C-alpha cells in the first residue's frame, strides 16, 4: 500500500520537481515530434535530458517545450512503439523531430473525443475511417459516406431525394421515446442534428448534416462502447461520431487542392401500374364479385349507360413524367500549409444536385477556415470554423396525397391528365402530378449554418496543459412555400407560408490535460474538464391566404394573414475526467467519469453520473510472444460503463404544464397539456464490451472482434395513462431495453508488390434488440403499423397473418390467434421487424501502377419492409376508381382451384381491409454501393505541367442490387419524420443510380 | 511567469462567470406551470376559453365526433383513403380504430379542463372577480361537462365519471364505468347546477340558460322522459331570441343566425378543417366522404328536401356535401344546437304523449321552413316515422342520424345493423390497456 501511495505521489510531483530544477542560465527549446511516415504529431512523447531529471512530454499535436541549460545538451525522444532518438542541441531553439516506428508497427492515432490515443493502446471499441477510405460518392452528407465501412454502424438512406434523411444506428437502438441518433462532434463541437425545417413533406426529413462539406473531412472516428462514449456522459448512449476536418501541417509549403466532378443520376427502377383497360377489367370483376349484375358493371358500353368497355379505355402514362436523369456538379478548392508557428487550412465547396424525381434539388456553398498558431513558448491558439448555405427545392412525396409521386402512381391510368379545357385534372384526394412539377416553383428551404470553435491552449507546466474551447453551432433555416391555385393545397386563392427556424447553441469547455512518462515503463495521461452548453430554439411562421393571382407569392400580397412564434431553451453543465495508464506498453488501464446536469429534469434529479473503466492486455508485447514473428499484434480488451440519453423529450418534460394558444372567440385560452413528473431523470445504459485485436503475417492480415451487451433502464417513455384523466400519457422512466451484439472486421493486404496492390476489408455485425420491459404496448404510424411490445424488438410490424387464400372461395384466411372463431384485433400480431439480422460491407481496393480500383459492397440481411404501395394499390376494389392497381393485383384469385396469395377481388369481408402480412416483405439486400476507377498521372508528367498530383476518376454508385424486395428500393423508409418508425415504403424516391466523372489535382 | 498566471486566470474565469448565469435554470416560455394557471379573473377566463377550444378539437366537434354520427348511418359514405373511416361506414369497427380513441381522449380532456374550473373558480382570490362572473364561468363549465358526458354516453354507453381535476396518474384509480342511466343522471345533475349559475341572455357561441334548457330537452328525449322533453323544448321555442330562419340556407350562409342556439365559432387563426373532408380536390378538399346517392335524391326532391338541396354541391361533375365550405377563411361554425331540433324534439315528445296534432304542428313548422308541404299523419306510428325522416334531412350532415336510429332502436331495421353490440362504439384498445378499471363493450 505504501508503495502504491508513494508511487502516486511520485507521479503527481514528478513534473513539478523537474520544473523546479530549472536554473537561471537556461533557455527554451520548443518543437514538434512527428511520425516519420505519416507526418502527424505524436502526443505523449517523452522528451528528456539523459542523466538529469529534466524532461517533458508532447501535447496532443506533438508540440513540446522544454527549458534546457545554456550549454549544448542531448535530448532524448522516447515513445512507446517508436525507436528512441537522441539529438544534440547546440543553439537551436525550435526543433522538428521525426520518430520512426519500432518493429514496423503501424501506429494509427485515434481521436477519442477530448484526447487522442494510439490504436494499440485503446481499451475500447472505436471504428476509424480516414479520408482516403471514403469513396468519392456524390453524397450530400457525411453520414451517408459511412455506409458499409464501419462494423456495427448501420447506415441507410431513407430516400433518394437529394439532401434527404439518413438513418444511422450505432450498436442498435436504446430508446423508445428519446432519440436514437448518435452524437456528432465536429472538431470538438457537439453539433445539432435535429430537424430544422417545419415543412410537412409526407414523412421525409431534411438532413442537417448535409450542411457539412464531406471533402473537408480528414477522418471519422466512431466511438461505440461505453468506455469510449462515457466521456460524453448523458449523450453517449447511442455512440459518438467524431468528425475531424483537415488542418495544415507545420513547416509545409502551401498545397492547393482542387477537385471537380460531374455526375448523372437516374432511378434504377420505376413504379409500374396496370393499364387503363386492366384497371377497368378489375373494377368490373369487383362489381360482379360483390354480387352486382353483369348488366350493371361500371365499364359497360357507353350505349348502355356505362363508361365504355375495358378494352376501350385509354392509358395515360404519368410515371414517366416524374423521373429525370438528374445532373449534379461539385467543385472544391482548398489551400493548406504551415510555417513554424502557424498552420492553416482554407477550403470551400460549391455543389448542386438535382433530384431523380422532379422537381427536387439540393445545393450547398460552404467555406472552412482551420487555423492554429503558437503565440509563444506556452500559449497556442486556433480555430475551426465552417459556414455553409444550403438550398433545397423539395417535392412532397411519401405519405401525402398531394405528393408528386402519389399523384402520378395512384390515379387510374384511364383518367386524362388534363381536363377538356386544358386545365390540370385532379381525381379523388390526389393532386395533379404535372401541376405539382410545373406550378410549385416555390417550395424552398434555405439553411445557413455556422459551426465554429476557438481555442486557446496554455502549457502551465511541462506535461500539463489547459485548453479552453469556445464554440457555437448556429443554424438558421428558412422555409418558403407558395401553393398556387392550380394545386389542391392552394385552394381557393393561393396559400403561402414562411417559417424561420433558428437553432443556436453555445458551448464553453475547459480541459486540463496531463501527460507524463516515468522511466520507460509508465505512461500516464489524465484529463479533467468541464462543459457548459446552452441550446435555444426559435421559430416564427407566417401564413398568407387569398392572393390576387399566382404571380403574387409573397405573404404581403395576401388578404388573410396569420402568424405565430415559439421558442424554448435548455442547458447542460458537465464535469468529466479520463485517466489512461500504460505499463510497459503491455497493460493498459482506462478510467472515465462524467457528471452531467440537465435543465430538462427536476432539481432533485438534475445530475447524472456516468463512470466507465477499461483494461487491455497486449499479449504480443509479452516476452513469450515478442519473438514470434508470425504475430504482430494480439490484444485483449474489456470495458464496462454507463452512459445516458436525454434527447427526444421536450425541454420541460418534468413539469405539469398548461398551454396557451387554445383560443376561442378570438380570446386567448389555456388548457392543461402535460402531467408533471418531478421524478423524471436520464435514461441510463450499462454496457460491456470485450474485444480481440489480432495482426499477423507482417500486418498483412488484421482482424478485430468485439462482443458487447447494452442494457438500458429507465427508458424515457410516454407511458399511457387512463384517458379518463384527460391526458393520453405521462413522460416517465419506465421500461428496459437490451442490445446484444457481435462485430467482426477484417483487413487484409492480399497482394502487395511495388506494382500491384490489393487490399480487402470486410465487416459484419449482428445486433439483437429486445424491449425487455414495457408497461403497455405502444403503436406508431397511422394504421399502427409499428408496435413496440415487451419481449419483441423495436421496429416490429403489427399485422394480421394471412395463412392462405382459400383455393375454393378465394377469400383470405387469417390466423385466428385466440381461436375464438372470428378475426378481431386480438388476432393482430407481431410479424417480423425492420432490423437486419446482420449487416456489413466489403471493400476491395486494387492499384496497379497509377490505376486504382475500388469496389464497395454493403449488405443487410433479414430486415423486413412493409410495402405500403402494395397495401394501397393491391386493394382488391375497396378504392375502386379512386386508386389504381399495381400489376401484382392481376395475380388475384379468379376461380376455384387457383393457388395464389392475392385474394378474390371484393369490397366485402376482410380480404383487403385488414393490415395483413401479405405486404410485409423480406428486404435483405446486397448492393454494389460504389465502384470507382481512377488514374493518377505519373509524378514526372504532372510536375512538368507544374502540378503536384493529378487524378482522374470514374465513380458508379448503386450500380447493382440483389434483393427479393418487390418495391423500388429495399433501403428506404417513408416515415422518417415519425420517431422510431422504420421499414415503411410508400411512394418514396428510390436511391439513385449514379455515374460520376471527376478530376482532383494539387499544386 | 506573471503573464502565464494572468492568462491562466483569464481562461479559468468563464467557469465562474458562467455558473452565475446558470445554464440550468430555464422556464418554459410557451407554457405555464400548474400553479400559475388559476390565479385571477383573467386566468380563470382563459381556462374557460381553453375549455371551449377543447370542444372545437378535430377529434370532437371540429370533425371526428360529428363524423361518427353521420358516417355510421345512411346519409354519408366513405369515399377517401383513410380506412379507419371506412370502418364506420361499414359498421365494422375494431377497438384499435384511431378515430374512436381520438374522440374518446378528446372528450375526456375537455372534461378535465372543465373539472379544473368547477373545482377552482369559486376560490380564486381576486378583488376584480365578481361573484356573478365566477358563477357564470362555473356554470359554463358545468354545461360543457354535461355536453361531454352526454356525448360519451350516447356513443359508448355508460362511462367512468370523473368529477375532479387530475393531479397525478394515480387519480381516478378504481373508478370504472358507470351505467348508462348513471351517466345520463350525471348529465342532468350538471345541467341543473348550470341552470342555477347561468344568466338568461342570448349568446350563440357560449353556454347560457337557454343553451342548458336545449341540451336538457335533448337529454330527456334520449331518456324518453317525454313530458320534460316537451317542457324544456317549449322553454327555448318560446324564447324571443331563437327562431326558425327562412329559407333553410340562411343559417348556413350566415353565422350566428337567430336559428342557432349553440354553435362553436372559428376564425382565420383558429380554423375549422371539417370542410376539407367534404370538398373535392378541385376545391382543395380530399372528398374523404360524400353524401349517399339516396340522400342526394332525397334533398333534391322538392317534395322531401325542399330548399334543403343546398346541402349538396357540385363541381366538375363531383357531388359533395356542402354544409362546411369556407375553405379559404376556415370559419365554418360547428353546429351543436339549433332551434329546428327543439321543434322536432317537442314533436317527437308530443307524439309519444299522444298529442298528435301538437306533434304535427311542430313537425310542420320545420317542413314549412324547408319549403315542403305540411303533412298530418293520422297515427302515432306514422308520425314518428315522419319525424325520423324529417330529422334525417333536416340534420343530414350534422351527426344526428346514427344516434337517432340507435336511440329509437331502429338501426337494425333502417341500416341493417342487426348486431346490437355494434350500436355502441368500442372502448379504445389503447385505453383498455392503460386503465385496469375499464371493461370493453360486448362484441369487441
């Protein structure tokens, strides 16, 4: 015990004592220690004067400063995993020291949130993706780029609309009411990814991450387990995505990079509906099957008072009007460089993308300024700042009858597109698709985003530094619409709306970092910090109705105007600490702790505490394995910790509230809207993770295996209360949920010769989600498609199971679960869910001389999609005349003996009225996500024209998909705007197939 | 070293400065907390206004409750895409129907708002708040609660009677469903309390003494207390402030016509979206439902419909219900009680009391106004059938038809809904799960 205490005391005072030995005849030496191969700064390098106790360690950028005697000294630079280097320093005051890796160990630096670490010394599970691994996919947002690249990270794009919503899930979903999105940190700033547009788009969302220019990104690290995310405490339960953008390197001449590309996208599949005569024939069949007489069938000769025989019906093609080959273009320009004390990166991009379904488009114009400067021997300052402006023209689709896709696919094909007078014809609840394309030229979303961080870092003592971060995340979103009189929603005289939404958050952080090495064997890093954050939301909206004409589109010209404004605010205060101790580069211990206080909870439950600890054993560093050449790295790690979640509830969920705005007779009124719950607190997730890292055959083959279990308690839940109390629910901490999973990834250098290289990386993950406890089931979406119920997983579909279509009668036979002889709601059951059994990706990269080829596949297996297009359009006649049919309806039962799963056409009985599993489909898929072929010109050629590098490439996206799903795209989700609804397909824009040509050059 | 320390302290400064502005203390700006809700005259008045606003909800008189009353019968048929409405049209409701649960929950939140007022208004300590104002506000709240329980009872049968406002989720534990008689008795008790508190003035948008009498007449009609039904109808009919307007379309075209006893007013900022479900796409609606062919021919037949043909409109060859049509301004009223109903209540009560000529006189008052010929049926049976048919047309799109046919036990004969279990709505499945005290109606 005494030994331990004295050791700790030694650790604490060691740097101080070294500092105290300074004498008057001394001078300052500063410098940077970098990796000799990659050029990045090495944190935690031991800098010492042999034979004395003087010394220091480098900070996270590899900078150090040391007071040395006036005379010539020898400095020793030692760093675990690198060859020790000694330098004789005469009169230099600044040094640049390059260290080479020991044993050819590839040392990857991982951003672990507030600090950086070498990959070998991690005790937790973190997936890292560097810029060169990211394919040049013409994606609007960074999250989409992760698809198929990181194990355990499920990424699906909900729609092919440009800048549309993306579903990202790290190791499953932990919450029912609160959000399940990971926390995004960009250069140290936790950014908002909440929806800022107020437009009702039929379930589509606008992705706020599209505000970031993907080409600015240097690396993305995904913190997956509790030990990695506990440092983000209350917001770490769904994983943390840490995005680091490009910065300049010290002592590097300016490098200008320019890239441009042009791409064309189109729909890989298009909707298909029956022809006019088939529709009419089916309607006649419904009539007969309902018991109607042949003479009175609706499509009988006009002479008999009917609408004409089926074969006389015309077919108007609407679907071709929807789609286009959509061009997009992108330009990016950046300059990066650095002198001894200053590093900078200035970049910008300009991109335009049109939608494959008219009339959507997306554009972004962004700029970035990253800057670091060493002011003097103890102070450095810098900033990471980006500003972007995005413009979107959005067409509604998905779950709205006034959507452009719905208006084209649902209307029977025999109905003319125009009335006889040339005006747009509208049928039933649907708009006219051409009117939506041509007349809705004002349905715009304009976003302005500023994400900025300014820091100052102070070296208080050698090895001890204090960093202060000041950050803002400001998002301003302007929705402007005008619904013209040609549209249903513009009746009777035009309707316009302008909504301005402003999200503003400021963050202040202080981080004290202490790095020290004691001898060669002990290596300690510790940080202590605090964060304050305030988030505010403001929205004001104006609606104008009745315009003098469609040429007037501003609300000022309308005669009836209404307006409203609203806002809310919340705050978060936190303290955190992280300690990492490495002994002999073999045993690694990690401890994390964060305390968070949120204004959303009652005063008594404000604070949440989130501890985590991890250990790792690098077996390959043990003597008995050191000389086994076959094994380069073998590491076992284990960790456990607690993280939290507070998103998804409103800012004042703990209070009993009355709301204003419930007006009558133009007087203001109030009503009770929320039952108070002073006991409301965080959701907490306890998670453990065990990992194995192995690298063999001279690092040619590396694999990583992780097994984890997450258990979430105190789910923030809108628990139904008896309606007789006048409320539907109360927000409570009820319910429990588990996620258990396994992740495997493999990296292999198959061939590595000077001329030809072939690498393969493969990852696969399985996550099993179970709602362990839920007081009563919760249903979601308009027809309760999704049901959350104890014992089942999230995103489960709630349907009646169709056993067969009776070959004799043609009626659907549903499973009578409770055996009472009738089909009631008691027979509705859970059948499958939208989560995949496993998912992953495989990325092959080849290079031969200057050519490079990349082939990335991603896959999901076992996920289900409820095909609502089929639900509505294989309706068996219940929507006869107002909604047409999919060709699948033609497979209906027609006569005794027919074996089919499409029942007899009829509006009677329950053949087509029940939400049945007939339309629930397996949506497993294997997709060629990207195929790229590039050619980098030989150096002597490009240098002769004054360039440093020049690469031309072709890129294909979504070129091929293998799936049994009958809809257009197995990946989409039309109900993105409804929390925790997945796997619903209704009139969604499919993910486009894209070919892109581009040039990247630098000079 | 001095500069170093100076800068250190500058960097650490924000810590202390910012703690003092305390990022953790925020108050809602859009809401008020429970203890702020009832403090003076203005907040009590606001709470009452909010209770009227609850009556206007889409799930209540704003649309869905009214639709329950017409979709299940033979005046209006479903023609849209929401198959939860189709279930009403087909009389094939399931307990998970979202319209049923929406209406159930909307009515109970109205009751909770009213309960707050009933319990708290008399003890508000505000010198500017006179006793007569307190009485009026409490009386209006009693009326609204009576209307809410009446609407629950006629649609679902007996329901849990909650008479105090909600403080916590445990409130109301053990309160199960009362019988239909007990529920109607509660309605009567609330109406009697309201009678003693409300002034005798005419205000067609709020509850007054004669609004209470009108609802009371309707209650007695449902409970078949004919003499009281006739008496309370008479009290309203004899009042100067309420008269049949001529022609029928007058009360539709003009808001707050003299015909109206109680209508919920809407305006541009507080819009009534009911019309969107009746109007076709060419007029900005979704034609979710439309008048049946039978109704169209009845209202268009001069012998039966008279000038009530205005109830049906036509655009681009599509026929649609035209009672709610102000899609631009959004200020279609929701009609709750009209004087025509009181004539027909008294007519029906008199017929049951065997005052056949008095009955016919009331019936003919309504017929004359509609521009159709007077009739004089000779038997009680014929008279009652004539009243039933008259009510069908007079209130064609107002949500009476289904409740009338259930009340008179004629839903089987007229609509073919022979399964009597289907004459009441199912208790919503979601609430059955949440409330252990609830028992489902038979057959669901």
